[in-house]
C-alpha cells in the first residue's frame, strides 16, 4: 500500500492522546495467521492473497499457539503457546526467537494503544500479564476475580483492560492505573471476544453460550442491551469508524454484521467452519476471518458483504493480524 494509516500515541499509564499520521510505505500489506494445529504462523501478502512465508524459520513456537500481537513499529511479532505456558517474540527482520514464561494457559494477547505493553490472558492461572514491549520483560501480574480469562482488550484511551472469563460467565474490568480488577460484570453465558467502540463508550461482547452479542455501557460498566446473533458467537471486531460490529458465529459458520446506531443485524455472511478471530485490511474495505475447522481465511468485501476469496493456511487457524 502506498499510504498506510499509522496510529501515533503517547501514554503515561492511564492517559492517552492520539492523532492519525499518514506516511509513505511501499512495503506490502501483510496478514499473520497463528495456526493452532500446526504450531506455526502463515504470512499472507494481501495484494495477492497468497501465503508467502511460514514462521518461524528456525526454532519452535511451541505446541498450541494462539493469540498474536505486533509491536508498534511492526518489527516484532509476539505469540503465545497455551501448552508450553510461554510467550515468544519473533524479530521479523532476522527471524531471531526469544521466549518468556507467561502464566498458565495463555491465550488472548493484545498491544496497548500506546504500544508500551503486551497484555496476555492466562486462562489456567486466572491472571493478566503485562510485558514491556520494548524490553520483553514482565512488568505486571494482575489477578482476575473471574476464572478462565480468554480475551484481553484495552480500552481506546488505555485506562482499562477487560477480560472475558469463559468459566465464570463474567468480565473483569481492570483499572490499569491501580493495577487491579475493580469490577466484575456478570454475563448469562460464556464471555468470549470483545471490542470497544472508538470513543470507548460501549463494549461489545460475544456471548458464546447464548448466541448473542452483549452491549456494555462503559460509563456504568453495566450490560444495557443484547443482540441475537447465531450459534456459538465467539469473535468480535469493531470497525474503525464505529459504525459496524462484526460477530463471528463459530457454530453457524457465519459473520453477523451489526449496525451500531440501531444495534440491529444488517447483514449475514457465510464463511468457513468455526470462524473466530478477525482483522481488517485495505483500510477497512476487507475483513479477514480465521476459519478454525476449514484451515482457511475468508476475505470479505465489507462494502458488498460477500466473500471474495478464501486462502488456505495451516491447521486450525486461531485468528489473524494485519500489518
């Protein structure tokens, strides 16, 4: 892409200012797909929709890799191994691999808005771990009130970290300035993927047990609405303009498209089997969906709401991340 939207942020934990910066970039837009079943990462050139590389070139990422995140410069890729209880960092220029312990059963992972932290949710040890993205050292361990946290998501202003707890059917709300969970929101079903609106006023939560998307008012940290989606809703992603939310329905093999102004479903797109985590590409004109049981990535045209390509990857892709 000739122009790449880069988010420049400045954060002293709990305070965020941001401004869009546009810079010339002649490198191809890439997608990284963690393949849980084959324990590697497929790298896709999004101009051609072809897998051009498999990571790592040397060494091992472990036995059951899941969540991935990039540092703010796009130079290092972080990936967790749920079986080995580790997080690894891959230098994308040299291929060098380094590994740290990451609690028990790490799965979800996300970079903070300012790029300082890499948050990891450890399901079996019921904690969030914050790694310094620059030094790759563990900075903080934050215990959860709930059990089996799967996805960790930062609020847009960097003040909060929320974690969906699959076993106790609730959401931990962590105040990062205090370094602890300050609220537990009950959900009538397994809480899975989550996403904030750009202004941080609402949090959309996939409720896998009920096949719905819950809406949380973040001023009160209370559920204020529910949208019926489809069987085993597990993945959530919010468009950059906040106008749409996309929900991946693992049991139905579909993506529900939600209009946030009316909080109604305005479209449904059939994809592969067990769709889960997603990412945007081409300035939001494409949505990439990891199909865990089809070993593929569906490419959706978000303007036409139709699948325009299907890309074969490794075994059991857990998600997808774009650069």
